[in-house]
C-alpha cells in the first residue's frame, strides 16, 4: 500500500506504528480471548487501558495534582455548551476572545446560555491576528475567560496566554494540545477533541481544576455535569473504548519519541519549512496571518487565483498529498502538520510547491 501524506485538519494522520498495533490487536486484546471493543468497560482489561491513558496524559502534559483528567464523548463541540452550563450562572457573565471560526462557535453556544462579553474581537482584521495584552478588555469579575489556543481554519495560534488575574481561563486546545509544553497555572479547564494530535475522533480530553467542580450546579442532567465524570473516573457511562485505546497507543508513541519538548521542536521546524517556502516564492504563495501568530499546526496559503488553487489541489492530490483544500468557509489551501506528519511529508510538499510555482508562475 502506498500511503498518502494526509494534511487534513482532522481526522489527523496517525503514526503508522499505532495503526499497525490497532490492526494486530483488533481481534484479540492481550490474550483475553476477545477484542477490547467487545470487553466490558468494567473489566480489568479495559480498566488498565483507561487508567494508563489518563496517567500518560498526566505525565506528558505535566498535569498538576490540582487538576483532574476526564475522558468524555461529544467532541469539543459539546464543550461549547457544557462549559457555560457548568460555569455561567444567571446574573454572571464570561469573557471570550473571538479569534476566528471555532471561537465563534463557542461564542454562539455560550450566548444561548448566558451573558458573554467580548474581551477581543478580531473581525476588523479578518481574524488574521491575535490581541496583545493592551488590546484585551478583561472583566475581573467574569466567571471565566474563554479562548481558542489555535484556530485550525484561520491558522492563528496563541504563543503565550494572557494574564487573566484571578479569572480562570477555559481553553479549547483541540488542535495544538500535545505539541508544546505549557503551564496549567492560569487554566481552570482545558478541553481538546482527540482527532488532531491525540488519536482518532470519538473521545474528548477535559482537564479541570478541582475547585471548578464545586461550581457545577446540581440542576444539570448527569452527563452534562463535570462533577459526574470526576466522581466516576470518566466511567459514568460506556466510554469510547476504541478511541481511548488508540489514544493510549499514540501517547506511548509520543513518549517514546521524546515527549513535548521533542514535538515542540519538530512542529517549529516543520512549519518553518512551509512558511519559508511561502516567503521564498516571490509572492506566488501568500500567507495572510500576522507573522507573530502563525500556527505551527495549520499553515494556510493562497495562490494568485482560485483557478490555480484548484489546479494545485488537484495535482497535489494526484501526487499523493491529501487534504490540502482550505476550509469551505475561507477557501484557499491549508496544510495541517500535526505530530504524526513526518518531516519527509513536509519536505515533499515544500518541493511540490516550488515545482508547481516554477511550472505555473
């Protein structure tokens, strides 16, 4: 099988070794006489997988004891509503940094539940930049400050996180978690869908500070309360067993490859290869993002015309590069270079881009 280079924004490319492990253990898990996806989620076989996954997340991300790690369903999209349902009571308000499409979705859902103040709105700049500290309008009495660490559609990424004082930060880190180290000190809650850097779709990681659990109202339906999942070690209902096991294998791979420091270096290098190719094209390729906030995960670019973009995507697909079409809401091209995208894939794409511009310039 000739494997394509998968530059899709999600589901992501997965390490080949992980896919092979999943293939080889699909029918039977560790001599148990059945597959893991058939086993009870109360069994010792699954319990070991579940606990190992949580411990690996703790270890690799350096999660402090002040925070719990939860494994939930519903994707990051469910968190857009679950966060305000738990932490935005009547009479209060939250702050939100509107940085692009995914922050906009979080805003839309939160506004249906409570009052949201925009601490910053990037609309004036077409969401191609992020705020400096003096551009933020923060409310010291806000229930929380919501931000999206990396916008997969716009290709903008926070390089540092704002100082929100005593107001806890809630962050959607779906598309850059496990790609760089960071401190949990500012964060009351972090959530991330798995299908970028953690594994296949189906499980969402939520890392929540213990004191935030006391704010969850008792009036919520059970599944929609973080307190429910914290009390049951994320086993209130049958979890997405396959996705969690796959994530465990991905995390073992991340650890064996060198952990967050190594993948931080790789993501900087891989993204610099593509950004240097864009900048060295004499304007043939254009990246519209403020250079200070260019994403190391999602490199967006435009060509001189939409016709050339269609031709580029068509020829790139034929050459074995998949998923380079930009999001339908913005068009253009996008190369998502998550952890499992090998360096040779990025170098091959850069070579293709240079060849294409030479032939079609």
